[in-house]
C-alpha cells in the first residue's frame, strides 16, 4: 500500500474564476494542490457571447491551465470529469481515478436551467461553455446561408428571426451584438432584405438587468428598442419547437433561433450523501464559505449559496475571484490550527454592455449610462482576461470590429468527434505528473 502524502492535499474541483484563483493562491501554502477540470483550459465566460456572434476567436478567451500553474509549487492539474464526491470518506471519484483529499474546494460553476419548459432543452441554445458558443455561432451563420437561398419570404423571415429568452446581462449583451452582426453582414449578403432579420428579447419581469438599479434597466430597454430589438415584458415562454416560441400570453413567434439565457442552477456532481442545498441546487455555506456539514469542504462561485455582510452572494466573476483568495487564506489558517475567517466581498461596481457603443454601470452610488460604461466594460474585461496573447488578439478584433463595423471571424466549423478515454480506478492516493 502506498504511504499517505507528507503534505496535506487540497483538491480543487472546477477551474473557473474561483477555482483557478484558489489553486494559484495556495501555491506556497505547503499543501499539495490538485486542480481537476473536464477541460485543460480556463474559459473567460463573460466574452462567450462575442464568440457566438463571430466577434472574437474561441481560442482568445481560453487559457491553458498547465500554463497558469507552471510556476506554482506542489500544484498539479488533472484532466478528468468528477462524477461523485464522498464527503464522509474524503474521496473524489472521476471518470479515470479516485482521489483522496484533506481539504476540498468545489468551484463547479453553473449550468443552464430550462425550468421545465417543453422543447427548451431540445431547441434552445444555451451559452455557458466554449463548445456551446461555437455551436451557436455555426448555427447563426448557417441561418444566413439558408436564408439567402430561400425563395419563400415567410420562411426566410422565420430563418432570420432570433428570439432571446432572458433579460439579464447575457440576454442583453446577445441582443446588442446581434444588432452589430446584422450591420457587418450586409456586404456579405446583398440579396437579403434586412427588414426580415428580427431580434426579439423575451423577459418574464417588467424590466431588464434586474441586478442593477431600475433606472439602468429602463435605459437599457430604450437603447435596445432604438437599435431595433423587439422587447416582450411580463411574459414567459410556454413551449419551444423547431420553428416557434409559444408565449404565456398566447402569442406565437416564428423563429429560426432561440437563445436561452433565462436561468441557471448549480452544476454540482453527485454526492454519496447529499449536502444541504438552497434554491437552484446551490450548496449552503457558512460565512467562511465552508459547507454547513463539513468544515474541510468549501464551495465558491455559482455553486455556493451564502451571504457577505448580510447581502446574498450572486456568483459574478469578481466575487468568485475574491472567494478564491479568501478560501486559500482560510485553508492556510486551518493548516496552522487557526479558525477560518468570514468572507467579506468588496463590491467594486457593476457594468453591462448593451451594443451600439452603449452600456450601463453602477460604481458606488454613481449610475453611468452611454459610451463611458461601454468603454469601461471593454477595458475591465481586457485587463482580467488571462494571457498577453489573448488580450492582444481580443483588442485587435475589437479595433477591427468596432472601428470598421466588420467581423472577420465568420467561419462555420464542424464539431470535433468525442474521444473515449480508458477508465482507471484506484482507492490509493493519486500521484500525477507535474
């Protein structure tokens, strides 16, 4: 039997913003750190919609995890998909190994919630992963190729109708970027009647961007309306088919593309004994971000349901980054025999981009609208995007796209076939290559 590791092992599941930050922050803690993810790259999720709208390349928002951890002491990466967690025996079961841990950090993020709407999972396009963004881009560009050779005007109008479900940041950003895509494709398809292209945004509430003050949501609605987006408020989607979207008020929308940005739920792997959860399957955590039932297990980001200074956590990227640092600090304290400290989130403000060189934001008590928050949004995301090459490529694409009103990344790519991997199961502590 293999002897146990000489250093405590911290296993981090999920290499999103919080998980990657946790692994980096634990580099000099003295613990062995193992970061596990189903992909060998970190995805910069806030820019997924720009990949879907042919504005930037998929590779420019993905950063190799082994590069991130290259200089991190006692920190390793494992490409695997976590299938089950045994909290009582401190084991993480993946598709190719069983890994023991002393401390566990769950940063598995979120997944699309279709809320039981018939047909939504079959015909709606979610936008949570890089593969989904590329799939949506392929589909959108296919619709234009189909429309240009479609002789029936009703069918052509349907092919060029894009219905976005959900009026949060993703829905608003997607609506705005489709308006910009419409302008850049005019030269490619001179035979199309561009009045046929319709962009529809369906929101169940009475305002957009409900995580921001209502005034900013109303400004966003006015801006999108001026850009030509049709807005439906106070209605829900009752059914999605391959050609229509049925609304709760009885209205039926003929649509060639349905983009689902309406809801999220925690993406938590199966557990031998299920921990306590809150709404949307999120894990209940203490103020220290530890699970309520297990002091050596932390949950951060979209998978955690907790509060900071009495305010519910929302799972946004800046929050997850700060949680990663806080969790690493608390694990260091536990290694020294000290008690973890409560997590306190420093809210530096919120920004959202609309399109047409417009945006909204709230920095402290100051509300911003128009060009300034749009420029601030671009600048902030460029700074936080990992990798110099990625930042350079995105900047060049933005200069080309926003400066010339053109989008050069209009490729329809075939999906790559899945590759099956052999399965290896072991109950011994796992040793992986550095």
